[in-house]
C-alpha cells in the first residue's frame, strides 16, 4: 500500500463559518481557533509564512465572508501569499486558472459549511485528482480542512445525522468523501453538539474504519496517512470498532435502537495521538516520533559500517 508523503490537518471547527450569518446573528465568526495556533501550525507545516496558500470556500453558503475571514486570519499570522478559490459548482472546477493554482500552491484549506457540497462538487474531477496526487507525492504539501472541510477528508463521510436520534438505525447518512485518507470517518464540533452517537453508528456499520471525533478549537495533524497528533485546546475522541463482537445493526429495522459491544474509545488532548493502522494510542507523539527518528538514524549508521 502506497504511503502518502504529504500531510492533512483536520480541524473540528470553532463557530460555524457562515451559519451564524445565515441565522441572522450580528456577531461574525472570528476563526478563534487561529488564536490557539492551529492555522499557525498549518503554515508551519507548509514551510512558513511566505508559502502559497489557497482557501477553498465551496462548502460555505456565505463564501465571500468566509474567504475574507481566512484572509484576515492568515494575514494576522504574517502570511503574504494567500488567495481564495471561490468555486460554487462543478462547471467551475475545470477552470484552468484554478487548476494551475492548486498545482503550484504549498497548502490548501477547505472551509466549513456543508460537506456534501464538497463531495458533490469535486468528486471525480481533475481538481481532486491533482490534490490527491500531490498529497501522495510531495512531503511538504498539506491539505487542511475545518468542520465540513475536515469531515470530507475521509473515504467514508457522514453527511447527515441528528445527534438526538443518532442511536437509531438509519438516522446517520453516509456517502463517499474526498478520500484523502482511508479507513477513518471524521466528525466535527464533536463534544459541543453531542455527536458521539452519530460517529458510533458510522463505526458500528463500518467496523473496519476508525472514528475521529474532532472537538472545537482542536485538530489532528496526520502524517503518512496514519500517524495522528492532536493539536489545539480541546479534545479528539477516537472510536475504534475493530473489536466489535455482537452488533444488531444488520438485523433490526430502521428506526430501532442499536446494540453493540466492545467499542474502544480513546481521548486525545494536545500532544497525544493515535496510529490508525496499528490501532494504537500514543500518549506523547513528539516523544514517539523522536524515538522513530533515532532508530532510523542508528539503522542507517549500522548499515554504513
């Protein structure tokens, strides 16, 4: 299996980009996760404030406001080369200028909104193929996404599901996402909106996947499509269904409550992490990565002699 050389940064969101405006509230989203360094981490992983960053606002119903918010936030960090790609529908995805920009940028950031807009707009396009190939081939390339932008990163994507009824079979709707990462399902605004049951149903119906519940102001930096490190101020909750024994999901009618045993749950605060392939919790990811680097250096040294 080919290992991606690039990185992902899946962010659980803060206030909904655009949603507050749609509801008629006066206050605007301040991208307050920026204050906690998550966007700064994306810039750092991309190579610095001079790198080219493209913000994709397709998921949002208020793309102009969202784009301006991101330009302001990245500007506060000191970035000097940030642009917005305002794609609204599939007919715009093949725009040669947009394709050139994603071929040449150093980082891409998908805004929040509606994740189904992302899968329906980009699925099967050259635009998505370019992003996927760059993620696979380029070590310094990074794709970030917040809220809907994070949820669309996986192969299996939740696109609908009310938290209050998520314990009932059929209430959680799944489709294919942008597939930047396999064998996981992302959910966002996880604790604040009580989405444990929603992600649990997704995992009970797809036990080969690992659920990644992203809290607000929190994200997962993902290397090699496997090594995940929690960043930000909140919590990432991992739901692992590999050891499920009994489950009634295949045998009950829609609308009935689920039963399942042996769901494993891990809590990851900043600095902790998880290895998807090994299904292993890592208390201190920096220490783990340092040990790997040391072991690789020793191996190279021994081969040299």
